[in-house]
């Protein structure tokens, strides 16, 4: 069953976007495709959540954006990770892993 | 979207949003065509799938918005909560600032009234004090003979009018009990020079200013109220002066309460008639001399002009006028010049006092921020940008400073009484009062105090690795955390020493101001 954005933890989408963008400059459409493919159709991110999130991250300085030509010759806005964003991603990954580990160990012990 | 929300950069980015979103829709369309749909169908499905583009655009605009008012209100609410949560801490800070800001505003109100404002007469900057001096002896003779005053007034081309006066203490004996009054004997054109008209009645007529003409007197508002009970039919009644030789004069007018010249004790203004037997003597020294410059005439022009006039008089009357020179100074300068440096020094001292108060508060706020490290870290980890946290901490400092400033205004409001008590003979002391300028100054003080006290602790406490401080479970040790706090203590000691050194000069001011002024 696909998980929609409302079910995602607040802040998790930001982390996922930062992670996808580490692979290289990419536009919004590409990000939504990658999220879907990599999560094997589990995470379906609505455009209504994706674009505000992208702009928020850009405004915070975690993403850098520039306009460029896409693979089909049209103008598109490409996002890439800034140095600040890289740090933030590291921090968020660390926090996430800690949380996930904690939740997992609770689930295991309570079995 | 509440419409009262202030927005910046609202629409300028719209074309960019459009093309970014359009690109996404086009890619979805391409995808649908590849899946075998017709172009129209593919486009329709893509738009459907994409959802409300307008709504997304509105959200993108929201990201760029800085909701100034909303954030400010929220910060103020939090600040208020913070103050209520720790009343004793807040009270200490507010009282400290109230003293610091209050003392500062009080002295500023004195500086404003005494030094900065023009004299309380219409176009008071045109008023000049003129003196004659002996060129060879270099001793000021100061006071002018009536004949020479008339010569100066007639022959110059830079003054609208020149007049003079001298004061004498008299007994006024028209009432049941004699009363001691200060009478100013004035040369012609007296009110014309001041640019003031009587509140009741009229100025002297030319006849009243001539030898043998009818007697006349203008009385002060205070004398009118005390002696005549503010009787509106006082005009025409007689005042009798009985010190050296008894004479009566008829009241022709009452001056406005703001007219306090030569000083606030003056009750009567009586014309000294021209053409009397003694007024032709060029050796007498009677009048202190005041003139009003013509519009647009500079002090240098007036000095050159009067020097020429006096040179002509030296030719005409070599015996009496040959060695005389003329000095001209702005009346304001001769009135307040003596206390200028003392007042600025006092202002410097209270500013140092405010600085000491601020460093104290910086130390308090730093200690306080230490306790709140956890709260600040939590806020960071929830995604608050540093600027927002700093702004919120500054708002807290500002609310404290504002409360201090309001209390300080009460202190400053009492300042005029304090100055009258401590420095009763300070010139223009009765013009010191609280007004919009002082309120504005106090507000500026509170903003400066906010930045001085708040900025540094706010920046310090939002620095550093937040995930570390979040992970830390134990309480941080306060002692030794900030070598800075030692620096602050050092600064305070330094300021206190400066203040002590300045204290000596402040005592001198009080002594000077209490000394009876001789004009």
C-alpha cells in the first residue's frame, strides 16, 4: 500500500529529498520519479507537497537551484545539494537511524 | 490567508513558478503519450494528476513570505510568557534598566531644554547680546549709556532693533502691605526685540517712552495673579514704587506667563524715558543690551557693522567713545554657554551608568540562556532557523527594556523637579519638561539597550553544536563556561572607575549651578 505524504513524519520528506539530490542535479519531476522507483511505489509524493518542500529547502540554503536545459530540450529548474545541505543531511540521517534503531529494538523486545 | 499579513516579493517570482510547474505537467504528458494515449487525452490526464497548480503556487509564494507582523506578535506573546514565568528575574532587569534609562532620559531632557532648543521667543536665534568694552584696558564695561544705545540702534544696518534694560529691587506699596518686587527698567523697543506681545493690554506708546510723558508699567502674569487675583480689569490701575523716590505708574498690560526675562523673578517692566536730563551723558553705564538681527544676517556681518558704527561714534565723540569696541554674542550662548560642558559631562556619566546596567543584564541573560540551552536546542531541531531564535530572544530583551523605559520615563518626568532642587539656578531650568521628544529619545534608548543587552547573549546561546547539546542529558556547568563573563566583570569595573572620576566634575556642576548667576 502506498504511503502518502500525510503519513510521512514531518521532516522526513525533507531528508528524502536531500538524499535523492545527492545523486546530482535533478528537477522536481525527476525527484518524484526517483522517490517512487527507489521506494518501489511505496512512497507517492504529491506535487502539492514536493514543490513547497523544494522551495523551503532552497530558501534555507540546503539546496541550490539553477535553470537549465532538460534531456528533452525544455527549460527546467535543477536542484543540487549545497555544502550546508550536505551537513544537514548527515545530521538528519544520524538522527533518523538512531530513532529507527530505538523503535526497532522496542518492537523486538516487546515481541 | 489573512490579509493583514505583511508580504514581501509577492508576485515577482510567479513566472518562475509557472514554468517550473508547467515543465512537470509536460513530463507527465510525455509519459502518458508513451503509454499510448492521444495528445489531448494525455494532457488532460496529466493536468488531473498534477492537481491544483494555483494552490501549489500559493504555497510556493507562502514559502517566500516573511510574515512580519505575525512573527512579531508571536514573539511578543512568548516574551510575555517568559517574563511572567520568572517574575523576580524580570523585575531585577526592568528595575536596573529603569534606573539606567530614566537617568539618561532625565539628563537628556535637561540638555534638550537648556542646550538644544532655541530660546522660547519667536525666532530666538536672532537674539544677540551686545556689550561695549574698553579696548586698552580689556576690561568689559558691559553696560551701555542710553545715548550710545540710541546711536547704535539708529546707525546700524544689520539689526531689526536694539534695546536695553536694567533691573532693580523695589518695594511696591500700593497694596495693604508693601511687597518686594523686581522691576526691569527698559529702553524703547523692548517688546519689539523680543517679538512678544502682552497677553492683556498693550505695549508702551511712544509718548510713554518720552521724558515727561504719561507713566506706564507692564506686569508679569505671576504678579497679576498674586497681587490682583487675575483681575481682567487691572488695566489703568496704579502700581507704586517706593524705594529711592516714590512714584506711581499705570498698568498698561500683562505679559504672558512664558515671558520670564531678564529672569523668572521679574514682575514689572517700566520704560525709561528718553530725553531726560541724564540720558545725554555718554559716560553712564546703564543698560544691558539686547538686539534682534535682521533675517539672514550672520553674526560676522553684525560684528563688522557695529564696529563701523562705533568707529563713526569715536570720530564724533573722541572723548568718550574713542577707546570702545563692541562685542556681540548670541543670547542663547551667553545664557547657557557656562553650563554646556558640565551638562554634556553629566550626560556622559549617565550614559556610562546605562552601559554598566547593560553589562549587568548581559551577564544575567547569559546565565539565563545557559539554563535555556535545552529549550533552544529543541527549537533548532524542530527546524527553527537561527535568525528566528535570535529574534525571539531579542524580543524578550526588548519587552524587558520597554518596560524599563516606561518606568524610566516616570523617573525622567520627575527630572525637572530634581533639577530645580539640585541646580536651581541652572539657566532655563523651568523649561525642562517631558514631551514627545523625550519619549522618543527614551524609546530609542530602550532599543539601544535591547541591542546592547540582548544581542550578545542571543548570539552566544544559539551557537554551537545542537545535536550534541540535545544528546547531553546532564546539566551544564555554569562556572567557567564563559571566559567572557570575566571580561564583562572587567568592563564593569572599568566603567565604574570612569564614573567615579566623572563624579567629581558632576559635583562641580551642582556647585556652579547653585552659585547665584551674575549677569
